[in-house]
């Protein structure tokens, strides 16, 4: 396992370098005068544009600019936002905790809804209720998150006043996080339920399951004590990537609910082509995905001792 982790960490570094390089090239290949973007106006004087170009190294070849950027990263410097003229690292430090809070809340709701539903309908496979669930889950997965969020915002916040219309508040005040988390969790919970249901149906005929039943264990005991350990393996894969995606910020959900996370930060940066901010968010989101992939592999081995890495 130790040698495997070392190889994966080395691959993580290579992967992150490739992601940074590709995104840097794409953003700097756009036909945009970034000096005017930094100046914040199209009417800046030629002298101002020339000074900004020189100070930010925008007159250097693209390879030289990339080298300067890597040098900044080596010193944990993500640069300054073109839009807010603040350190990108400082902006990330403010936005990331909000995205983690929303991501954890969404995952908790997603699992709390999806796993019991999957178990419930796996034990009723082939019935009319199971068939109806499969159809409804497909519909639920297909519903856009922004539609669910908008409906929740209108009904539960605007009409009924049960929740705030937007913004955020630190834990334990969960009023602000319930609607945005639930907006994402409902569609994902349907997918979780389908994964758990299908996994349980596939392993229902395994020898160890028949043995457990022969020993007189209740159906609930067989399901939760013996079958769920293996049934959770595909769910772990999905949840790991899902949580990494959530850490990268839910652009639509955060915009609808005015949630100050990475999604809102990304939306603001894209509107003005704020390159350092966009690259900073991409760097964090990519790192989250790569790291969560590694965590998923480790959890695999914990759930199933037969899985080994060398």
C-alpha cells in the first residue's frame, strides 16, 4: 500500500501540472487585452495600458509567463485578482469553507435520503412499487438543479418564509444551508438510491448472503450487516467524485441562493475573465478531484479486504 500511495502522489503532481498548463494556455490564448481587464475600463490611456502590461509581464512570451506563474505557485502565491485586486489565496480562504459546509450538508442529505430508499426498493425488486421508483428516479435525475432550487426558493423562502431568501450563516444556524443543500441532494439522492438498489440486487444471490439467511438472521440483519459492505463500493466511487465536485463550488446553486462559495466566486471571475482567480479555482477544484480519487481507493481497501494495492 505504501508504494502504491507514493506512486499515486507522484501521479498527482504530474496531473496537477498538466491541468495548470492546459488551463493557463487556454486562458492566455483568448483574444483579450488583459491589461484593459486589469485597468477595469476600456477607456484607460495607452500609458496606463503599457504600464500594466509591463508590470504584469503580459508582454512576455507565453512560456515565460507560465514560468513566472509556476514560480509564484512554488511560493504558494496564486497571484492577485484582476477584478478585486486582492490575493487569490485570500479569496479562496474565504470561499472554500462555505463550499465545504454546503458540500458536507448536501452529501449528508443525499446519503440520508438515497441509501434507505435504495435498500427499501431492493427488498421489493420486481414489484409495481419498484418499477414506479425506477421511473421516478430517472425523472428526478433529469430535473435541472436550478429548477429545483428556484422552486424551493419561491415556495419555502418567498411564499412561506420558512427559510431566508439567500446568504449564509455559520453552523449551527442551518436555516441558510438547508435549501441549497437539498436542491442538489434530491437529484443526487435518486442516483444514490439506484446504485444501492442495483448493487443489493446483484449480490442477493451470493453464497455468504444465503449462509447468513440460513443462520436465521432477519432480512434487515442480512442486508445491513452483510450485504451493505459490498453494496457501498460503487456508491463510494460516486460520492467521492461527487464531493470533489461540490468542493469545486456549485455555480448555479450558489448563484440562486447568493451563497458565498467557490461557485459564486467562479461566476464572478468568468464574467470579467479574471485569469488569476479562475486559475486558482481550477487548481483547487482539480486538486480536490485528484485527492478524492485517492481517498476512494483507500476506502475500497477498508470496505473489502480482498482489494489490495501493490
